[in-house]
C-alpha cells in the first residue's frame, strides 16, 4: 500500500464533508480527529517513514510523484511491464515534472494506441499538471484507458480521486463501486480498493450523521 491514496482520500473527504455535505463547524474537529486516527494507524501498520521531518517543496513534490507512479502500478501485474515511453515518463513523474511526463505518456499512446497504462498515466499526469483539475484532455485519456481495459480498476480509481478533489463525492463512490463490480475475482488490487471504498462510505455516513444531529 502507498501513502498517496490514503492521504488524498483523507484530506479531500474532509474538505468534501466540511463544505459540500455542510458538516457543522462544531463537528470538524471530530471528523479531523477520525481522519488523523486512521492515518496514524496506517503509519504504524505500514511504516512509511518517520513523519514530521522538514522537507523542502521540491523533495515533497518528488515524493508525491513517486507515490503516484507506485499507486498506478498497483493496478498492473508484475508481469505487465510498461513500455519504454512509459518507463521514461515515470522517471519525470517521480520527480514531480508532470509537464514532461505528460508529453512522454502522449508519445507512448501515439506509438501504441492500445496501451492502457500509457493512457492512464497520461490522464493522471494531466490532472496533476492542472493542479488537480480534471481537464477535457485528462478526461479523454481516462476514457480511452477505460475503453481499452474496462476490467482494470485503475482508471475508475484515479478518475474517482480527480472527482473527489473537485468535491464530487457521489461520482467517486459510483466509480469505485463500478470498478469493484467489473473487477476480476482474482485481481490483486480488488481487496485494497474495497477497503478504500469502505472507508469512503464510513466517512460519508459519519458526516451525514453529524449533520443530522447538529443543532
């Protein structure tokens, strides 16, 4: 497991619950504490590294890029090696240079229009380059990846994250549920995605309950 999906989910769901689901300000602390508790548990279980050490922006960006690539690779078996263009693009993505990465992912799709991982990498890179915004070009890349490999949950997962960052929690849940519905029974990533969907449901339900009980 990687930090990226967990941290992104925790932070964006907090924003969605607070501002879109209209969670009362009095309950923000409760929600924040619950999210931090979950992250602390993951830190203990996963040992992702010592937290709290100072990092400059470039290092943090590079670490984020590394996690993005690792998270995408979770949806492709070890025997499914990426193309040379994708490998090169991943090198730039790991450094946080999504401008160069997106160009190289695009080269990969031009060389092989049926390369699902290249299309998915392109969609992710375009979203990151646009600072989290789901642009028409990024949406097109995700749609191409989904059409090529409808059973691969990576496209719906990352598209769901993009919608989550935009505050569209319902779309995120729908996409993740669809990914599990069409996923092969033996998919290695199935259990992880089911766990993330379960956590998303729990946070949404908690936000609703807090809203219903607020004065």
